[in-house]
C-alpha cells in the first residue's frame, strides 16, 4: 500500500472520529495512531528505542 493511501485512510479515520465522536474521540484516535506507528516502526527495525529517546545523539554539539 502506498504512503498516500495510508495517509488517506488515516485522515478518513480521524475525520470520522471527529465527526461522530467529537474532539476527544479525534484526539484519542490521533494519539493511538501515533503510538501504533511508533510500535510498528520499532518492530520493523526502522527505528531504535535509543533513537527515540535521544534523537540528536549522533550529531555534534557545539
């Protein structure tokens, strides 16, 4: 599935949650979607836990 299709489905899910459930349902769907994205990226190996906790650890600080 393409990135555009996934974005479309996520936007539609947030739209339905906002329309039928109100602001708090919209916010809940948004937060759970982000949590699911992070967990999915961790399981696929695209992201590391250290990278999430220390996003700038590889850069030089001045």
